[in-house]
C-alpha cells in the first residue's frame, strides 16, 4: 500500500506534487492563451462599432453641391443676356473657379482635398419672348405668323418654360390648341405638346409621343392667371405633371421618341398669350428668319421673340481626396435638362 | 507500517503518477480544446465583422461609380486588422450572378462568406488581409480588391 503519511521517506515528500506543479504551469499557459483570445474578442467588438460608409456619402453630397453651384453659375451667366458668347464663357469659367476655391476651403475643414476644374462647355442659344403676347414669329420682312419654326438641327433642349398670362386666349378644341412640336430632321417621328383650356378655365396640357404612341394630359390645379408650364421640369401650375415625365413606363419628356437632331416648330401660336424661354444646343440660330437676333435690351426690344447666345452645358472635372477615399470624375452640368 | 515493501512502493508510486497524469492530462486537453474553440469563434466573428465592413465599402464604391457618367477614378482604402486572433487571413471576391466575399483564416481554417449586391460589374480578385483597397478598374469597368501598397 502506498505510504501516505509524512513519516515516510523525506525525499518522497519533496518530490510529491511535482506533477501537479507542472500541470499547474501548463494550465496557467492555457489561461494566458485564453486571455489573448478574449482580447481579440473585445477588439472585434470595438471594430464592429466603427461606422465606415459616411465617406462615400460625403463624396456624393459634394458632387451634388458642385453640380448645383455650376448649374447656378450657368443660369446666372445666361440671364445676363450678352450678345456674344465670349463674356458668358468667361463668366462661367470664373464662376467654376470660385466654386473650386470655396469648396476647397470648406472641405479642408473636413480633412478633404477637393478641386473643381472646367474642362469644356457647349454653346447654345436661348430663344425667348419676354413681352406677354401671342407666340408669333418675328419675321420682320413679312407679318408675324402663328405657325413657324423655332429652331432647327437641335440635339438637346433645356429650361423650357411657358407662362400663360391670359387663359382666355387658349383654345378648347384640340385642332385649335397651341402646339409645340419636335420633329426628327429628315424623319417623321414627332413629339407634341398642346396647351389648351379644359373648358372650366384651367390650363390643360396634353403630351403626345410616337413609337410607341402614348398620349397623356394634365390640368393646372387652380384656375386664373398666370400659369407656368415648365416643360423640361415637368410641372404645370406648380404641380407635378406625369404626362411630361413617365406614363405607363414610357418616357414622355421633351423630345422623347424623337431621334436627334430635330426641329422645333410652333403651330397655332395665336391661340395663346404669354411669355416663354428655352435653351437649345444649336449655336448657329442667327440665320433663322423667324427669330430676331439679339439686339439691345430685350425688355424694351420690340422685335420679339429673340435669340441670345447662351451656354447649353459645361463639363467640369471634380476630384475629392481623403485618407480613405479617392474620387475623380467628370460631371456634365446641364441645368434644367429633362432626365 | 514501517518496513517498506519494495514492490508496493514502486507500484503505488507508478499508480499515483499514472492517475495524476491522466487527471491532469485530461484537464489540460479539455482546457486546450476550450481555448481552441473560443479562438475559432472569435476568428469567425472577427472575419464576419471585417467582411461586412468590406462589403459596405464595396457598396459605397459601387454607388460612386454608378453616380458618375463616364469612367471615374474611385479608390477606397482602409486599414483593417492584419491578423485575426493571431492568424492571418485571405479575402477573395467572387464575381458571379450572386457575388460574395469569402474570408478564410490560415490557422485554424475558418471560412466566412458575405453576400454582395451591386450594380457595377465586379472582378475576381484575392488579397491578403491587412490593407485592402477597393479600386474601380477603368479599363475593364469592374470593381476589384487589391493590396494597398
């Protein structure tokens, strides 16, 4: 039997428990390893709480604000109505430089390095009538006609607004209604916009497109004058008009279904009274005899409608750098283009 | 009990030693298994966290590419842990109709899959954990992951 009393061999008493000691050491190492694993677990929890995706949101916000700022610069330069394109070009480029300077200062506070650079721009023409009158041609050699060509060889139209100042002049039958047509050059596809009255004093806008053929209309929410039809933004009297946007999954915006380039014509211009303005991307409209070339102050200009050089679009190079995100892209800014 | 019996003492000692060894060995083995289990769990959780963050960054890069017209330069690089609970890991981006990210640790062999949804095309790529960079490849119009150098 084993001698369990301490009266036994002195050496035995000393060597007893060695296995236990070694085992204790080994177990201690195991516990230390467990502590390291627990440390990893705590680190993982900390890692999981770090949010990551606000960097891309910042980039997209910045991009959007640059697009709006440059769009505003284009609009402001066009509104100055210069008779040559040069001053508009200079104004927009200096506006873009301002946007770059100010956004650099602002974003530097968020530790981001940004820059906005002008790459190129497209010259177009702004055709407008600022006196409230019928939408007739301004052909000065013959009498103004109600059916005339607004612009030819156009590939893009933006910022098209019609303001009706006298609803009583609108027609109620579709054959008499004032119509704006975009017809493909050398083709027959067309897109039509009719502005008439629905019979109870409210402005009614009808849009027809071909290929596939869809027709839709919407009415202004209130009667009375004036009523603004924003063709490219898709609103009538301030309310959204799906007939100018998407109907049954088909695009209905200005020129939908018409291949570029196209011509823009007006018919029954004597069945409407008001003002209008649109910007097209054709820069050579000075030769259109139905529109007078820009002369003098348009508010007192007796020959209306008139055509002024305008900037149609501008392309800028936007870059955004932080320690996490690097983003560089070209943005084409076209304020008021139907999407 | 004073006279020692030679065989009994040795036998007793060996018996005691054997029992002690079995007990302690059992304790150590179960302790070791326990630590291994915990380690595997921690690795799985950490790979899952790193994978989800990578997927979020990929979605962000996807948004940036989709918002640009033309071919932009998009680059997202973030510092991520180089090892999970003492083990290195690899990240693999598998581009197919149901794309996913697979993170695999070296020792022990633990694998975690994170699903992705995207609009921009993705490119097959594999990279070691650590500094992973998400790059938009302008020549192939794909988002890939690369080692940030």
